[in-house]
C-alpha cells in the first residue's frame, strides 16, 4: 500500500472549518487555514429568540408543537459548507496535493462534497466532528481513516 503524505484534511462543522496538513518531516498535523461562520448562526439565533416559534396543532389531541426553527439553521450550515468548499477550491489552486480527506458530521459531508470543484479527489471521509480536536490529537482519528482507503 502506498503511503500518501501530501493530503489536505478538511475538518468542518456547521460554523467552523480547518484545513490541516501533515508535516512530511515529523508526521505531525498542523492547521494551515481556519474559517469561521459562527456569526451567521449567532445572528439567526438572536433573530429566532426575538420571535416565538410557529405553532402547530396535533390532530389527535389538543397538544401544540413548535415548528419551523430547525430548517433555518440547516440552511445556514449548508451555506457555510458551500463556503468551505469554495475556500478549499481556492486553497487547492495554489498547491499540489494528492487528495482531500473530509471529516465532518454526516449531514454536512454531503453539502461539502456537493460544493467541491470538479477534479478534487476525495481520498477518505470520516463522519465525525473534529473541528475542536487539537492538532496533536488528530492522528488518532485521521491516520486510520486514510489507511482504510
């Protein structure tokens, strides 16, 4: 099995993303770029707090349920994933890489994949949120994910 050393690891959640590379000399993971989209989600949350949730009646009983909030957040997270994919495309234009490893919550992986420019080779995917994992702990998650491919 060939050992890939020139990969870009994209770690993302709905509001943060990191591009990580592995040092050829030491094998350590290092964050090379970060993106922050938390301002958009914070603005949406503030907006939602100001207005009450929509209500729906249950047909079988007199219970009422809040509706409508989650879709706004999902849409904002999908837009952020598209922004991350666009930034990754710009990042890759300046570098020669063998492939990309995506690590994000499962719902977000689809949005990331969909937004990537054509020709980007996805080497591995990991359905896990590793954005807040320190660089020195990433090897435990990312090395096995790449070995499986």
